[in-house]
C-alpha cells in the first residue's frame, strides 16, 4: 500500500527579552542555578504576575510577519499539571484566545513553493529545568528558566515529508532571527521543536492517529526522527497493529523514538482563564507602531537582491540566509563600489568557506566588510588577479593588515609592463619548440601549457587576459 | 448532571487531593449540585452577551522590559526543605 505522511510542528521560541514574561528577573542564559529566579518565578504565595510589554510587541511583530490575524482581545489561561520544575502547579499560557491566529509561511522544497498554514502563536512562560544526575536519589531543580517568555508557534498539519518539515523549521528559524525576537540558539534551547506525525493510506481524507515527538533539537534530528517514526508507524499498521496517540522521545544516539507516557490522562490540563491576569487589548494604533519597527523580511530581501542587483537564485538564497549575511553583503557593496556580482561571489565563496572552516559567524568575521572592500577594489582595478586575491585574503584572515599593505609587502602587484611579459613569452616559445610545433599544427590544447608556463615564470602576477592575448599573437605570428 | 464516584476520584487525582473512600458519595453530591447550578445558568438567553474572561472590565497593564529583581537565592533557599549546589532538591522524578 502507498502511504502518505502528515506532519504538523509546534515550535517553542524563547523571546529575546531582557526580563521574564511575568517578573523582573533576568533571562540571561548560563547563570548560576536559581540566581535568576525571583518570588514570582518560584510561585511563592501572594505574588502576582505582571505582563512584559516587550513580549507582547514581539508576538505582534511575528504575527504581522506571517500575515496573521492579531487578536484585538486575548486572554491568558492556566494549564494545570504537576511537575517539580513548574512550581505553581500550572503554566500560564493562552488557550481559547491566543494573541496570533491564522497566518502562513511559504517554504520551498525541490524548487516548488508550498504554503504552510500557521494555526496560532501564543504567549506562555517556560518551565524550569530538572537535573536528573544523582543527588543522593533526589532530583535537582533549577528555576532560572522558569518564566522566560515563549512564543509557541503551531502549524497546520500541512507538511507531507520530513524534508518539508525541515524546510518549514529552517524558514521559521530564519524569520524569528530576522525579526530579532529570538536568538535561535538550538543548543541552548531557544528554539525547540515538537512534531506531530501520522500516516494514512494515500487518498484517504481522515488523518491517522498521531504520535507527538518531543524536543528534537536540531534540523538534522528532526528529519531523522520523523523518518524513523513514519517507518515505525507504517510497519506497525502493516503488521496488523494500531498506532496509539502518545508522546515519544527521539533518541539521537540510537536513532529511534520511544514511548514516553500515554497522553490520555496527562493531557487533561483543565485550562481556565487566569484570574491574576486581565485580558490583553491590542489596538490598531499599537499594531501600526509595531509595524514601523519591522525589518525587511527574508523573502522581500531576496526578491530585491534579484531585482536590484541581478543576482541568481542560488547566491540570493545564501546572501539572505541570515540578516547578518545580507547586511555584510550590502555594506561590502557600498564600501567597495564594486559590481554586485563580484561582492556576492566573495561573500558566498571565499568568505563563507573560511567562516565555515573556522566555525565562526559572519558577524564576528576576522575580515570585516571594509577590509574585504579594500581587497575587492584591487581586483576591480586590475592591481591583482582573482587568484592572487585569494592569497591576499588568506593573509588578511591571519593578520589585521589591509589588502594594500599585503599586496605591497609581498610584491603581488600584477605586472602590467608588457615588455616584461613579452620577454618571458619569447623565452618560453624559444625553449619549447616541440609544443610550438604541436600548437601550430592544430593542437589547441597545448595553449594551456603555454599560459601555465608564463604564469609560473611570472609567479601568477601577470594579468591572465593580457597573457592570453599576447601569447596568441606570438604563437600565430 | 450528576458525577459518578469514578469521576470524583479522577478529579481528585488530577488535583492531587487525597480523599477518603467514604467521602466520595458526599463529594459527588456536592459537586453535582454545583454543576446543576451552572446548567440552570445555561437556561438564560445570553445570545447577545459577549463571553467574559475576567470580572473586572479593565485592560492588562504592561510593564517595561527591565530587570528589576536581584539575586536573592540565599533567602529563598533558607526556607527550602533541601538544597545542594544552588539547586532545589525534590523526590526523584522518573519519566
């Protein structure tokens, strides 16, 4: 039988506020345990939550970016469950009236664009962390994370393959970073993904029973976990079994998913409006104000790069993959005054490769855009060839010297003195009569040999076009 | 609408309340009475009344995104039953 996979994703993004969603405690990652957990975060009796304005701004910003409906009136609710890293015995979340509803994100897989619906995005507080290492048979609780603002983004079950799920997740990751509402750090848990996965016979309308895969914290693992789960469900059904609705945990080391707990009972969260918090009203004026702080979004930027600079799909995809990369490219373009094509090639080629190799982000690039601009200017005015430029770039990566200093110091200037080039060409022709004979009898391939010899003799410093032109003249003459 | 003994036990479990078996019929009767009261309210025509999320007709006040809390771990942990290495210790949680 042919099966169809159905996937919906729930993505938790930690909002990049300085303080928590309902208290004035700091949200900075990596602090000593419980030093950023105040009375509100600990759920001590008598405390009251007060909503952080910036968390609301960020949620609205996200909603506007996915062309969603921003609720003029939204309500916080209590989600009741017991777990030691949730001190109040309930999580403040949103249930019936979330702040963002009904938006979408367009993804591209194998050259085909597909629209993925976003059902809702709601504000809630993060829980603390349980440390299960052995504390004499007890569990350690760190509540620094408790109360960190989260925007939970829930998609429609619109994805049909692990590949589409990963494309959606990447697109969303790119978007929240562009918007500056989440740092996107997956290792630190700033961007976490749960996947609802089910299968159904191709052509069937009703969805199959789904399993929820929890906390899969890298793009690679999302793809692997979904693929494993799909196979498991198909094997199970084909062997006469039935899929049960449950939460499953992905084990990256063994590349499999395993049952965590049956959801039936645990799922009884008994939501009700939180009496400690009043409804949130969002006016048109407020939305308009947030709109003025919106940066250019990835899709729009990509299109502009194509239209304005005539760049192709491949390089615009890389250049707009993060706001920092796009900013670097535009700054380089402005500072160098070179052609967009040349700037794009260097950012997506040499620079990206060097950053990858060093494991560095473009924002911390050892070669800043203005230093790189200094190098590109020398390519554009023919002071150095593209090949020598790579050598200069490497030296710039290792030091703080400007391109001009390196070119000067290492004597890398292109030789434009045609007399000097001519002398070398004459010598090489005289030294290789056999090859000259071959060339003149129609073996065009030998031409490359001559170019190579000349460039070698000139240590790569001759202008290749000039060498080509002069060689042809001499050999034909 | 009246609750069964099993439903009462389930609610108690969800709320982590330990109740005596002998009190179950009493709770069932009591809670059922409350549900009947709600059912009675359902008879009122509320067609044109918007749902209310809070008895006060006010907006949520928002606070500026500023860190205003200092580290007071020492004080908080002084009243905790057991702490170690800055962590609150609780009975082992098994998933």
